């Protein structure tokens, strides 16, 4: 089954598989169902990124009494992080400029 908005269709179907009794309006599906699906995916992606940043010693962690983990900047690596961000910003700007130049040609 292929539809014109395949990623959105899959999100709606996944929501309904997890909540088979659910029914809603266009607005409700957009605001609640899709938002819930995207938050679930974002949480998984952010968790992986945080683990990677901790593994590279760019973030430090602190576990509180309630068991939750708090993430913060590894101040020892701040200079390295700032350099990385400047370079990433520069690469993004170059890629954006190159893309707009190609479209203008």
C-alpha cells in the first residue's frame, strides 16, 4: 500500500495499531496522534545522541536521588566544543551557499 504522504500515513497507522479504539478529527490527529509519534521518535534519537556525547566526554552526567540523569557541558572540553560548533556552522553555511548558487545557475 502506497499513499502520497507515506511517512504520515505510517505514523497514523502506527498510532492506531497502538490505540485500536482511537478516533479523532483531522485537527486532533494532527495535534495529538502525530505529535505523540514524533515525540516518541525524538526521545529515542535524543537518547542516542546524549549517549554519544557522553561517550566522547563532551557532556557530563549527574544522577539524582530520584534516579533521573541530568546532562551538562563538560567544561574541560568547552574550547573544543566551541571550535566544533564554529566549524559545523561554517560547513552548513558553505553548503547552503553552494546549494543556492547551483539553483541560480
